[in-house]
């Protein structure tokens, strides 16, 4: 257990060196957040009644999405993992007394978390001080806040566990590009990264909600802004847990199979 | 204790000829070829021994190392190392072995070497006292004080390799696999690494299995040699026995003042400079003492040195004879 924590730590220290990237990230997320909000405000002006949530709830969703982007960005992968598979450096990692799945899970998770730690607070603080409908509002109540944190953690674990499948696929295909592009496009649409899922037509929304992608970012943000409340929160959390369990199990099985057939590339 | 019995491993390799047409054809129909990387490998290595595992490129050396360290699953055969099958009990096995792949790096690229060591300390759950002791020993033996705080990416190859070896020994493994540890090192670093491996083997009783193409490594370090070629074990014996068997000549260098060498059967001149003669003695035809006696009859000798052929030459003649 301590080994994984140290892994986390060293990754974190390593990441703190890249300050310029963090500044650039914050600037981009601001720009992106404002653009999205402006676009939606144009729609809301025409007819606010037609939308599934209030404009305040929507802006809250968007700012949360921008602050926690690094946890859920679908295009982000740990390139060192791909490299170590295709160059054969995985040989060293297999000589360690740790599970490869666990080690890489912690690694991917920590490279997401250090990015979030560096970027989320400036965005959240500024967004909190923006005038009423454009800024981020407080969570509906304290309970919602804790449930949001729990759901956020589950969502990011789920995100990483889905990434793990893509890492595992590299053992079979050598080049991860094809499956990476496929997964990114699926994620962007199905996870609510482009537009929040409740904005989709009802039938589509109902189906998308059950898919694992919705359990990553859609669920925690909707808990925070109060769109999900009461029983539906618990249903959503249960669904997150179920998907997390499924993906971890599947990922571990895939890793086990891959390691049986593994060919360490390059001599 | 390492015991390998009938270990075999086959790789499936996609092959095609060069050219666009061939590439297009392979797009629809790939042709595979099965390459037997290891074929019935059997050997036993007792605890504390230092063994040289040699063979030409592509013979299966690294493949065997990977099987013994639990990375690869063989197709057949058994391998028991300290009572465990490496690929079935990889995690427990990993605690007891140290591996150095000369062509790869296990150190964290961007952080100082000492950070990588700390990470390994936690990965292997080495307790503080033992780590301190191991660390101090390795740092002083391998002369790492001045480089341990430098990020790995700024180290020279020789410095890095010394750190790699230290990294593999922090947890005090019982068995050390070295896959070409001296590749690309200069003479000074090579000697430092060899001395170190020797002292580790002596002091900690670590079993060492070494693959290399550098015959000086073998000469300096190991008594026993296992030779592999085309996936098969061809020889497994003492270095000195092999030398006797495969180097049927000795080199004798004679410096003399005057006289004409009397070249009897079994002697052949390799070099004849002014008053300096290099002669190869075919020991199957004439003994060294006889040859010296015969030479001193005809020459007024001032200096004489006898040397046996190097391990390098031995290996060349071995590869030739075994046709690998």
C-alpha cells in the first residue's frame, strides 16, 4: 500500500515542475468556460422554459467541468505507459513485487490528480466571484456537497479504470492510436463533455444515463448543482459503483491474459 | 537454487519482403513464421554461483533471463527458483531477485537518482535500517556519492549503469540477473562494475547470472559458462576446460639477439619483426616446454612470454565449430 502512495507522491512531485503548462491550462479552461456559457446564454434568451435546468445550474455545471477537466479529459493518457509497452520497458515493471494493474492505475490516477490540484482552485475561486447567473453557485446543501465529493472520486476512478482497458489493448495491438481515437470520440459525446446529458432528448438521455460514460463526470456535477436529488442520487451512485467494479474486474482479467501472452519488445 | 528443465518458447513473427507491393499484400494476408527461441533448455545453478551465459545475438539469452525473472511464460518445461515457479508467483519471486537489463533503464528519468532509490525502497518494502546499510554499501562500492543527486537524464551511460546496478541490489536479492551490464561502458567503468559484481557475489553470496558479449567480463567473473545457440544449450562447463578444448594453441613471444629460428612441426610464425618473434604453438603436436627447448637451441633468447589464447578467440572458434 505504501508503495502505491510513494508512486503517487513521486508522480506528484514530478508534475509540480511543469508550472507553465498549469498556467496555460487555467487560461484555456477560462476561455472555454466563457465561450460555452455565452453560447448557452444565447439559447436561454430565446426561450428559458425549454431547458431541463436553470441557467445558474448550467453555469455551475460548466465551471465544475472546467475546473475538474483533468480528472475526466478523455484524450489524456499516460504516454509513459504506452511507451513502456511498445518499447519493452515494461520488463522492468514486471520485475517488481507489485501488481502491474495496480501500479499503472495509481500512476494514471495521480497524473490526473496533480493536474487538477494545480488548476482547479484558480478557476473555482474566480468563478465564485462572477456575477450571479454566470458564476458558480454553492451546492444545494451540505449533504449534496459530500455526495458530490464521493461521486467525484468514484467518477475519476471509473475514468482511470476505463483508460486501463486502452493501456491493456496496447499489449495486443502495439499501436494504441486507433482505439484511443475511438474512445475519445465516444467519451466526448456519451459522458456529457460536449453538452450536459439532460439536454439530450429524453429517450436518448435515459439510455445514455445507464452507460458507463455518464457515470464519470455527468453524475458528480449533476449532484452538485442539485439536478439529481433524493433517491436518484443514490441510484446514480450505485450505478457508478457497479460500473467501477465491472471495469476494474474486466481490466484485471485483461491484464492477466495480456501478461500471459506478453512479448517484451526489442531484445 | 535455480533449476530449469526442458524450457521451450516459440515466438510468432510476422515476416514479409521489402516493398510496397509486399506491404499491401501483408495488409490482407499476413504470413507468420514460428521461431523457436528456446528449445529444451535444462540447467541447474546452485546458490552463490556466478555463471556466464553466452551465445551469439539472437540465441535466446535474454529470453531465458526473462523467463527466469517471471516476465515471460514459457510454452513448456519447468523452472523452479528457490522453490517457486517465477511466472506463476511473480510478485513473491520478484522480491528475491534483482535484474539489470543493460539496454533499458529502471531509474526515473526526471528526478535525482536518490529519489528513484527511495521509490524502490517503498516498492520492495525495505525497512529503514536495512535500506540505509545497503545504500551506504552500494554507494561506496560503486562510487556514487557525486552522482546520486543528479537527475538520471543528465548522467553519462557509465554513471547511469552503475546506478542501475545499485538500484537492482537495494533490496538485497538472493539472485541477480545481469543482461549485458557492461554494454557501451568504457574500460574504467567496466572494471569498476566487474569488481563490484565480484565483491557482491563474495560478500552477500548472491547467485549471479550474467549474459554478455564481452569475453573479458566472462574471464574476470565466472568459472562456469553455459553456451546457448539457436535456442539450445550447446555447452555447460568450466571456463578453463573449455579453453583447453577450444584453444589448441598457445602464443609465445620471443625476443632474441641472434640466430635463426628452427621451426619444427607444430610451430608457426605469426609475426617476425627485428629480433622479436611471435609463434603459435599447436599444443596437440608439441608441448610448450618442448617448443621452448627447441627454440632456445637455435636462438640466443633475452626474453620470453607464453600466453594462452584469449576467451575472445576461444568463443570465435567455439561458434565456428558448433556452427552457430
